[in-house]
């Protein structure tokens, strides 16, 4: 029955403090939650630093595969997130490398339809990638195809070409060649109302040309949470809170992993979007609905100020 599903609770003050006290692990998306490009969301660095200093396990789960984890550490530091360490960062590129190395134990090469940062993360994990410097005059009719390609991995690629798509389609004619995607985010907002096509748009093109469906590594797939659980002890879903700005990835990821979820309104999705899903007749849409909504991650600040006053 429409309207019977609960969710979208606007939370702040004592309720927010009580929620934080009940959680051991705080999972945070980055883009749209902590920063926009090179500008941190007001109060975000103070909140994250305070969570860490108050003993919370703060982890960052991002579908953005355009920089290796080491560069994420530099960005966190540059924007004032002074207490963040490498092992707290779970990007879709890093988790893709773990999947190829540790889960499927890839024995051949990986054809990467993605950016250099994605290739770098795979190489750091010891996953062999096809070295593919394109000849500007080459076409799919005469270009060489690499031998022993056992997986095609699609991620964000701002140098995407028709030849890359054609090569990937050829490799996927082999039913034993894995078809993986870092994520299926369709687009990302830019300033001035423009959008940037996401990995999901490239994945969709290859799904059509190959006639196959990709295995998705990043959110909303559970695999990122499995990576976290394998690297941190005592990860109980009931003691975790997932905070993000996109209903179709962050909130669905939380629902898939049975985590409490919180939407911040500083990114893609807004309250009306969540309420439409909440009031939908389709129960499958309820997985997109956050348990809680805050205007911004900065809404956490009063909880820490009260805590500091009580400890003085």
C-alpha cells in the first residue's frame, strides 16, 4: 500500500547524537557529501575529523574511479580532512582490483576501458593489463587484438573511442571473458547545469554491443561492503550507517547490505525524490528510500559540540 512504508525521517539534534552513539562504523560517500570538486562542503572536514577522534570507524566508499587511493589521501589532506588514512578508502577502482586478484584470481590480461587511474590501481594490485597505445589510423578491421584477455573492465573514460568499444566487444565474444564495471552511475553534475556522462553510460553501450550484462563492483553492489568486512574486524551491519547523496546508488547500497541509510541534500538527490520512492506502489522502489535525511553533513556538528561540553 502506498504511503505505508516508513523512511525519510528528518533528523537532527539529540536524535542525531543518539544515532551516532549507536553506530560503530560510518560509511561515507565523497562527491556531493564531503566535497564538490575541489571545495569541501562547509563543516565536512570538522565532522569527519571529530568522528575519527571520537573512536568511530570512518570509511569512504566512492564509485569515483578517476584517482588512485594515494591521490585520495592527498585530496582529503588538501581539503582539511587531516586524520584520513589510506586503509579507510574503498573506491570502485580499488575494489575492482581486489575482485580480479582475490575473488576470480585472474590468470590472463584485463582490457581496461577506463582512465589511467583505474589501470594504475590494477597494476598496484599486480593485475596485468593490456598495454594498448592506439594508432590514430587503426580501425577495428585492421588493429591487433591482445591475446589471453580474460576480463574487460569498464570505468570512467574521458578518452573513450569507438575503437576501444569495438575491441572490448570483440573480447567479450569469448564467453569465458569476464565483463566487469566499476559502477553504473549514469552521470555526474557539473557547474552551470552541465553533466558528465558516468561509467554507467559506457557500460550500457558495451552491454548493447556485446549482448552481455556486466558484473558491477561498486555501489550498489554488495562487494564493497564485503571488502570492508574482510579488512576490518567486527563489522556488524546493524552497527553501520551509510551516508550518501544519491538514492539509486548510496541508499540502494545500504539497503542491499542491510545498513541504516542517511541522505544528505548537498548532492544529487533531494527530499522530493526520496518521498516519491517512499510513496510508490512498487515495493522494490523502497530500497531507494533513506531511513534518515539531513540538510548537510554539517548537521552533525551540534552533536559533537554537546559532547565536548559534557566532557569539560
